[in-house]
């Protein structure tokens, strides 16, 4: 398990790094104007369906069924089921794609309705680019299914590596579009669709080598497909809430001044780094543990596990959130402040990042608390709460976007997430699953104090030595940001040690013991 986790984690980290490079190139060559806004909307639509159908509910329902068939009924039966699922998925998505291509202006009037009220040609550019990117939806959803087959048989490397090609092809497309064809947005849009072919081809080749390549068949509504669709239902609704929240933010941002969609996108990309790593790790590792305790009706250990997980999440998430609040301009400047991405774009996107950072701990704690429901078989309650917070998010967006402009949508999302986590915690408390004890609350308060201390010291240091960092030369910006982050980490570690939350001596001893064990194994 550890080897597989490290394999997937290593490829995921590589993909994140390459994705950051791709975003940096887009910021440098396109800036944050009308074309970038249109491009981000063009990418968001197929990406939404990918998360909804490909990586979300469909795979969550398909992989257990495929694996169970492979183990109990044999390889032939499992491959027949996979071929049927793949053919049905592609048939449905091809129909959806054809309709989308025909009615794309109407689609963009919904998700990018604010573009129609602007004097520039952002709306027409968005329609043109989305028509190029929309077929990616079919390709990546099919790729996700083949990836699920490989993962179901514990072949993680090929599936994890295939997704890296998206960013590799994307980087090549941006460079070719900017330096050769001088059509950066169009080339980048084609790069998205071409990467879908590359990913699907690579995964089908890996599946063929593994002897599990699925065959296309005539789609039929068999018992297996009926069971698959029934299992997809709850996950589809749950994933749909998240995607609707993102869509609401996108729609609202198109009514804001030019560049707002781009500022929100790049800010969210930075916010997703700690959220993606910490949130996914918390949910993935906690669910099996809580499920085992629930099966044994062991409420004491469920409570203890949730308390520990909450402390661990706060230990890592609070300093990340407060660090983003303190260093947002420096971070956005060091990562994206090049080429056509001006200091004004850096400043506006850093304001959006600070609004997102307000909700970062809540977003991660949702991932921590949700397994408390799933472990007992309750998938409905988190979905219901999600719909409540969706309505709240929409209401707050409409209330805030005129007064706060590009800060309004991320702040609305942050407040909705805080309300979401408070409702989850309250219900789990009433059920006796989440009962914070005095020790847990004391650690949480000390972690908060250490995080605030770190943020104040870092903010003061930046104010003294680099108050105008966003106007510095690129290399000096990066070096200064690295120095400020290192300084903040030292302050945080020393404060945690002084408050008795984490003893540096104990951490060093544990690390040394682990190294010694590895040397003995070697």
C-alpha cells in the first residue's frame, strides 16, 4: 500500500509542478484580459463534466463493480462489463458533445452570461474556444474509466503517469502557440483536446499490455448497467453540488470587470495546492479507519480518531491559510507576475487569494468530518448540507459581487464552506460521533496561536525588507519569497515547541529512528 501511495503521490506531485508551469506560461503570454477570461471558461466546461462523470461518480461506482466481477466471475466477465460501460459512456457523451457544439452560443450565454454585456468580443472568443475544447470531455471520461480498470487491478503507475501528459501537451501547446503560431489561446485550446487523445491512447496501450483492454460493444441497458447507474446516483448528486458551486462562481465572475475570471482562476490554483494535498489525504486515510470502528460499534475510537484528524488538519492548514493571507501578493508575484500578467493583475489576484484562504481550513475540515457520515453508511446528509450551502453561496455571491468585485465570489465560497463545516460538526456532535475533548480543544487553541504568531512575524518581515516585492526582478522575488517562507516555518516550529504542541526534539528523534530502520532494511 505504501509503495502504491508513493507511486501515485509522486506522479501527482509531478503533475502539479507541470500544471504550475503551464499556468505560469498562460499568465505570461495571455495576461489577465478578455482572451484569458474566455479561455478559462472554455476549459472549465469540459473539465466540469470530467470531474462529474469521469473521475467522480462514474468511477466511484464502476471500479468496485469491475474489481468484484474480476475476482468472482473471472476476467472475461469483467471485460464484458467494462466494454459495455465504456461504450455506454462514450455513446452518451458523444451525443452530449454534438448537442453542445451545435448549441454552444446558448451554453456560453448560461455559464458566461456576463460576457454578453461587455463591449469586447469575449463572448465570441469563448464560444470558439469552447467548441475546440469540448470534445476533451469524451476522451478524458473514457480515459478515467480505463484508468479505473488499471487501478482496480493494482496497476497504479500507468494510470497515474498518463495524466501527467495533459500538462506536458499543454506546455508544448502554449509555447508553440505563443512563439510559432502567435495564437496562444487557440493553440492552448487545441492542446487540451489533443491531450485527451494522448491520455486515452496511453491508457489503452497500458491496458492492452496488461491484457485487460476493453472492447467496444453495442450499448445495452443490462442488469449490470442498471446497477451501475443506481450506484452512481448519490455520488452524481454529491459531485454535482461541488460543480454547481464552481459554476456559480464562474457565472458571477463573468459579470465583473475584464480580467476577473483570470484573477479568480490563478488565485484558486494556488489555494488548491494545500487544499488538494491535505484534503485528499485526510479523507482517504480517515474513512477506512472510521469504517472499521463503526463496524465494531466503537464510538470512543471514532471520537478519538476524528479529534486527532482535526488536530492534524489544523496543524497543517491554519499556518497555510494565514501564510497565504500574509504573503498573497508575494506568492502571486513570484509564481505568475511575468510577461503580460501585470503588477495590477498580481494585486487583484492576491486579493482573491486572500478571500479563498479565509475558507481553506473549513474546506479541509469538510474532508475530515464527511467520513464520519460515510463510515456509518449515511451518504445523504452531507449532500443535503451541500445543497443548503450551495443556496447560501449563490445568495452571498449576488449580495457581494457588486460591492467587492473579484473578492466577492471567493469570499462567498469561503463563508459557505465555514457554514458547511459548522453544520457537519453540529450533526456529528448530536450523534455522539464528534465530541471534542478538552485536550483536543487546547491543542487547537495553541495551534491557532502559533499560526497567528507566524503570520504576524512574516508580515512584519515582508513590510520591513520587501514592501514593494511585486515590482522586483523575477529572481529576487522568488528568492525573497523562499526566504520569507523559511522564516515563517522556523517561527511556527519554534512556537509550537514552546507551546508544547510539537516537540522538535521528539520529531528529530522519530525522524532519526525512521532513517535507521531504512538503513537496516537496505
